[in-house]
């Protein structure tokens, strides 16, 4: 498995950040026990054929890349805090969950920066934050799961709601008296598929609760309410949840850049530049980069100067 992480291997998506300007600005804010990590989906997908583009979603390569990044960060010294930069439309549920769990388990204090999108599985990864920071154009989305049906992706919540709506039609009307189109719609519901929708939704809910109820999480006391809203209360999977609505869900630990009055206010601009540096980068996967504290060498055990 480690062959994917060899230098210059075509599947290598994880590296220590090499842009000296970005590294310098981020390191100026990092404490000796703090590192920075970026999980970035770009907006210039790589062409796989004259008419098709790569599906840039969280999957196996992102799992391997995050594992490599965490290992590289942790072996440099006693790194307990993390500044996590996320831009992602999400991807596979299992991969998003494993990445979120690994990040949450390896760092005690996590500050998440969302300069633009943390959607679906990206929102699940953002739940690792003890503090989550957004800007004017930032948004998260619900974490209801999507499944393929008739060649398109549908939210399991939409399928469940459709069943209840159909069921309500027959609550006061006997089947023999129901219009034909009611019966035609009812015949399309597969009870096994419906049960799968319930089970998948419950699975995502348990993943999110595990992340939010971690012993180091700032949201463990309000986790149930947060997950209920993100998993069930929005009309579509594509709903953009901006700052004001997100703050109603998460509370005071959800911040907007204008309200920052600590070192995170200094870090917002470098984080945004870090994201923008890869915005137009052509890629068929997420880009994973990390920054270590100043004078702390990867693979060594040197102490940082205060």
C-alpha cells in the first residue's frame, strides 16, 4: 500500500507544502505543538477522455494521502493541535468517515477553515473541528446520503419523504377508490430499497455522532441536535448552509472571519491563499498538503524555538 506514497509516483497526492510564501505565513502563526493540513478539491478536473472528466471525490487515494500526512506530522514531535483547511464536495461515505475519524483521533485541538465548500463528506470531515471558521462565500451542506437510482443520484431522505407522502394519500382513501396515478406511484416503491434508505441514513448518523461525541470534541454535548439537523432537516442534499444558519446549528464555536479576534484572524488570509494557490490546479483527486512548525524537520525530533 505504501508504494502509492513514494516520491514522484503518479498516485502521490500528499506532500509537504513547498510554496515558501504560504509556508512562511502559516508557520508564523503555528505554535511548536501545532501543524497545518489541507484537503483540497480543485476546480479544474483532469480530462480522462475528449468528453469526460475525472470524478474528484473523497475515496481510496484520499484515505492513503491523509494517513501519510498524519504519520508525517506526528513523527516530527509532540503535535497535538491542527489547523485543517478543507475544500471538498465530498465522496464515498466510508472514506469520508475514516478520514474524519483518523484526524479526530490524532489531534486534541482542531480548528477547521472552510474558505469555500465543505459539502457532504467534506462536511463530515469538518465536524472534526473544535472550532469551525467560514468566510462570506463559504458553505457546508447536509450530510444525508445519496444513492444511485435510475441513472441519477437521489438523497435517501427524498426517497423516504416520497414514501410518506404517498402513504398519506392512502390514509383516507381506499385502494379501490384511489386514482390510477396514485396506484402507479405506489407500485414503484420497493420495501427493501426503502429499508436500505433507513439503514444508510442511520449509518451516516452514527458516523457523525461518533466524530462529534469524541472526548476531545467541543460539540459532544450538542451532538445529537447537530446531527439531526444536518442529516434530516434540509430539503435537498445540495442545500448551501452559510454562516448564519450554520451558527444556529453549531452555536458559538462556529465563527465567521470578521468576528475573529485571535491568531486565527491572522491565519485566515494565508489559509485562503493556500486554497487559492491550488484552485486552478488540474487534478483527478484531492490535493493533500501539510505544514510543520518552524524549524521542526520531518522525520526528526528537533524542538521548536519559542
